[in-house]
């Protein structure tokens, strides 16, 4: 059962020659063969790999969301328009992954074009949650989160625009770490909303996320919005005490969150026990974020998806699914003459207010903490007739996405009856992934919610 | 309540966005868009007077590169055409775009 190894364990055991790479691959590929037809997690599988024991990721099998262009490996973004698209080039992040010795074991299902929070908009069928197959995995990086949860890979890559990594991580009981916007390159990724898209690790532990982020972060001349800021060693804050850190808890008094909050609130006690201070703080109503994000994202989508047609991608714009059509068209409207002031410009102003609101909170608190999603993974079919499903689902994450702030979701509660999880969302100021990792790692190591750790 | 978006407007948007839709879809989308824009309209209550817009959060400005050919990032003609639906003599074939309804 070597597929159950965490990334850190696998690297260490390969380094000590305790295990063989081919045995890890065999177990991972077997678990894919066992489970993929039921859960619909991978769209494409790659069984070829090279021994790369001299490199940091050692040839380990990594799952990659199907919106990263991978040279000569079909990349669909779960859309029919791209169903035959074989990229002629490699995304920067997957190139970095390969350079570090990571091998792509397969491309994972997602909401088509990353439009959604359930995988139900995928034009290749929804993914089921491996923790409980009556439920959805969340999305849009639902396939990657599910691949991690089901041990059908050692670690995974996803992308987040507003919640697309953290929300599926919460629903699948895994770790999702969205870095600061600009920390990871967007080059070669089927764009959704260019001003917030952030390639991110989805992993079994916080430690794994830090390791993987080390290898995919950094400036990229091919992506003008990627930052030239120096990339620290993200593993440095692992195991570091959180004594005297100030933690602000937000979104605790929102309507509709009562049930999840009752389970979540007691989990904050561990921070006090570890010597941090925990205070309830007031952030601007995230309901405004829903409006802002809807407009900003639809607008950017309409522009980004304008390039897709049969001239270059074989299949025409008539193959767009309902959700993509809706988003492209609404975004066209919010950007069009006579409406842009009312919708687009207004939203960008409220966006500024929300960012300032968070920045003010970060003057008092080192990190902000909230629930990741308003509740447990929803049942199959939950998105039907819900035009705003994703926005409401990701409401608690949208401000941090619109502002570019880094954040992680870690499992913070497990319901024995349904085998489903709640996630805790930990956010920090720009470029302070180190704080996110420090607090998330301390939480994970001092509680028993992570299903790969044996802490108690 | 009056719908913010009617069938006519949907038709116009579809044309701008180059999205083929059926007349049944026009009706559904008009309802859908109106519902979504109701949520967006709540922003009108926020006082945004004098607030700057945020288009991006990196603080980066005017990123340029040297005007040099990067051969590593070039496609051969064959590669560039690899995913095209129709080609002719090494070119993309496209529908006529001007003078059409």
C-alpha cells in the first residue's frame, strides 16, 4: 500500500532505499485501476516514468489538473472544445515539477474551464468524493483533491481562482495551499480569471504542500504578472511554535453557517493551548464578495475564452457547455458599453474596499482563520438549477482570492457517520505563505483530523 | 419585478460573445442573468465614492521584455497548425469575418 505514503515519507523512504520507486508506481497505478471507473477522477493516465532518484521529487507520481498544458499529453480543461487538444508546449508549473523530478501520473477531472465548485460542470461527467461516493468532491480542482484523498497519487496540482483548491480540499479531507497571487506562474494554464488564477499544491499534509510549493514557485519571464520576489524555503516554518501569534477569527456570525460553526469553534482551542491568542474579529460582509467576484470573474472569463474556437482547437464555440456559455455571455454583458460602469467598475471599487478591510485586520492579526466552506460536501446533483452555486460555496474564500492573499485549507473535523470533513481556512498577508504554513502545520500536528497522520 | 435582462438583450450579448444559442436558451438565460444580476445589484448599496478600482494586486507596473527572438518558445509551422480544424498549404483556414450578418 505504498500509494498511501505522503510525499515527505515517499521522498525519505526512496532516499534511504527502504522502498523502490517502481513499487510506489505499481501501487498508485493499481489504485487508479481499482477506483477510477467508479469515481471518475482521472481523464488521462500516464504510466511512463523515469527513475529520477537524484532529483528532489525522485520520479514520484503526481496528479495534475487538466487545465495545465502538458506537451503531447491531451489537455481538455474538462471541455469538449479541447477534447482533442494536444498542447505543443508545457506550462511553466508542470515544467518546474518535471525539472524537480516529479512525474505526471495523469490529468484530473475538473469543472469545465474551472467554472464551478463541484466538478458537475465537467463535460466528461462528475467526479465522486472518495470519502463518500454519494457526495461531490467540490471543485473546480475536484479531481486533484479526490486523487489525493483516494491515494491515487502521492500529491497533486490544482489551480485556484476563488476557492477552487481550498474548497475541494475541505470537502475531500485533504490539504490545499493557495499561494499569493503571482507566486506561481500562470503560463500554459487554460485561463479563467487572470487577475486571481493561482496554481497550487493539493496534498496529504501541510508539510507536503510546503515541499511541492518550493518546487513550483518563482518568477517566470513568460508570465508578466508573476513576481520577482525572492522565494523562501517554505519548509522552514514547519514545526515552528505558534506561541504569541495573533489569530483573528472571521465569519463566525454569518447566517447559514450555524451548524458547521458549532463543530468548528471548539477546534480553535488548540491554538490557545499552543500559546497563540485567538480573537473574534469583524470583516466586511462576504456577501458583497459574491457580487464582486461574480462580475470580475465573468468579465475576465469572457475575455479569456474569446480565443477558443475551431480555427486553432478543432472544435467550435457551439461545444461550450451551459455554464461556460452563461459565464462568457454574462461577462460580455458586464463589460459592454453602457453597463461597464454599473457592473465592472463598481465591482473593482468594492474589491478595493475588501482588500483594505483585510489589510486593516492584518495590522492586528498575524493570520485570519475561518471555515473553508459553509458545510460538508454536498450531495450529487446539488448544483442543478443553482446559477450561483460556486459563488455561494466559495463566499468565505473570495476576498482572499480577489486580494491575492495566500491561504490554506486543512481538515479540522471528521464526521464519523458520513466520513466527510470540514476544512479550516488559514489566511495571511501577501507573500506570507510562511505564516499560513506555520499555523496550518501546528494545527495539523496537534490535532487528529488529518487521515495520514497518527498524532494521538 | 422587471427583469434586468430580456430575450432581446440576450440575443445581442450572444452575438457579441459569438456564442450560438437556441431561442429556448434565450429565455432561460434571460431569467438566469437577471437572477444573478440581482445579487450583483446589492453592491449599489455600498458607498464607493472616491474609491480606486483594483484591476490587479501585484503592484507590478509596465513589465516589458527585450525585443528579442526566443527560439525556445517558437513553434514550427507544423506545430502551430497541429490543433487546427482546417488547414490549406500550411495556413489556417478561417470563415469569412467581414461583410457577414
